[in-house]
C-alpha cells in the first residue's frame, strides 16, 4: 500500500523497527499510514500491537486502497486485491453508454466503486452473501442498491434483462488449497469469501448459469479467475451460452474470463 506522503512523522523509525521485526515487508509504508491514522498515543500503540500480531493493516485502518479510492473494510470482510483492477478495466472497456452494472460477490464494494468513479453515468447494483461485506459496500458506494443474499437471489425483479455488465470476483480458491494461502487471508478473512469448492469453480458455474436471465441482449459477464483455472472458467461460460475471451495482465497478476451474450 503506497504512503500518502514523503514526510517523516515523529516516531517513524521506532514504528518501522517494530513492524520490520514482525516481518512486515512494507514496514515504512505501513508505519506512515498507521502514524497518520492514529488519533493519539493509545490508539497508535493499539494499531502497532494489532499489526505485529498479524492482523491485516486494512482492518486496522478501516479502509483499503483500490483504484485510487478508499474502500471501507471491516474484520472478516474480503480485502480488495490489486489484481482485481483488471476486472474493473475490462468492465469499463465493454460497458455501453449509461450502463447498468451488477457487482456479484461484491465484498466491500471496491469493483462497483471503481466503475462508478470512472463512469458517473453508470447505475451500479451489488450483492454479497455476507452482511458485514454489504454494510461496507453501502458505506463505500453510498447507494441503496446493495443487497444481501446468495448471488442473484436478493436482486429486484426489475433488473431482469436490464443488466449490461455483470462483474464477479467470486471465490475461486479450491477448498484444499486454502491452507496454502497467506495467514492474513486464511486466518482473518471469512471462509465464504475464499472457498470456491473442490476445484475452485463452484461459484463460477452458478454465476454463469444465472447470468442470461439478468443480462440485456448485448450484455457481458466478467469473472475473475486464475491463470491455471482460466480455460475452465471460460469453458463454463461457453457451456452457459456465451462467446468468451480470456484477458491477462501480468503486471497485476490478474486474469479475467469475459463472456458475451450470444
């Protein structure tokens, strides 16, 4: 996470030393953020102790940086990854004028917020099964079009056939591989935000299977996936009735399967 300023606040070196000793790779950047956000010495000590104990910095600060925005996050809520910026870029590329965008498995609402920041003419709707996540999304997006429930289930009927772009960063880590994830993810983020089932693609199948009912006749569905799983995710979209493409950005380690309504 980039520092907000090049200035060196009081106590900076001591905080850096404590964070570096705890194994924080970006100790300098994190120290600046912690010092900037702490309101007094008591809160500063609390922030440092929590970070040294391994709690994600984003939970301590209460926000994560994504596409230049501050996205509200809370303990247990999936923290936006930089690789997901590719999903945002591809959604903006295919979106028509005044698009209706649906952010499924929205988490903290980072994707929808980034799209809305770039396209003020967009109408963004979002849904997630985790109520803590949708509460964060409401704070980030500042809209009432946020729904709590399983994929398409909580959406209003008025959206059927009207959505131009569905974006989904659904969980895609195979169940047996969650134990291999970094501790900050596997020990702090909700399991439902990580677990994609036996092959990691269970949610991809469900997103694809339900998409045509909600999309406009020229609509798109875009699903974040991994390099290893990309062909399988694209195959799921083909089976659901979409023409597909796979987009890769090595700079952010991002992979997106793009499905177009046929």
